[in-house]
C-alpha cells in the first residue's frame, strides 16, 4: 500500500502537503532546462541546479534512514560531500529528478506509517547539541526547511541562467 492508496488526515496530511509543495517549487525551477544549463554555476556560488537536486535527494535519503534506524543507519552509506553539489559529466537532469522522485516516494511512505513521536539520538556533529535526539516529526520539519531553503537558492540560480523565476 502506498500513500496514494490511503487518505491521510491531520498532521500527516499537513506534513505531506507541505513537503510536496516545496519539492514542487524545486522541481518547477528546473523545468525546461538542458543538462548543460542544469550543470551551470551561474552565480558566485559553487551551486548549480542539478547539484541542488542531487543534494536535496541525498539529504532527504539520509534523514529518511535516520527516521527508520537512527544515526547509525543514516551514516551507514558513504557521502560525497563535495560531489553532491555538482552534476558529474555522466549525470542527466532527467536521472537526477527520477532519483529525487524515488526518494520522495520513500519519505512519503514514512510520513504515512512511522510513529511521528519516535526519536533517535542525533549523530555526533559540531552543529548538533551533544546528546540531543530528534523525533520523526522534528526530522521531517528539518527536511521540509532544507527543501524550502534550497528551492529558494534554485530560484536565484535559475533566474541568473535565463531570467525565469519560480517564486517571484
């Protein structure tokens, strides 16, 4: 059974609608671009649109692993921190968007099924309070915030490529 097979209400519906809205902004921002445009660094930043899709996919995937199995599960796969912000020569925007859609579908299933109050200790990192834990709910709010922030970045990058704007 998938989230499309059931009707979610209340908080779960709100979370699903909110993350879906911000994912939609991000996906809309890259509509109609070529792979070369998606790989273009059009600002002083190292960011490109394809790299943002890749990064948000990786972040959502890692936090989904955290929601299910905690920091150990989250950190069980290697991460190419520098490469996740760039499109490699063999990557296409179509493939990056397909990966994002698959990750989003998995997260949507977790929104529909996990206990939102279940929590896990955060990984050890200088940006997390030592000993802190996050609930599934708090983790989802973090993913939503990160997606929204990067959708805004994407809008600026897209505007500097061809003048198109998603949110303005």
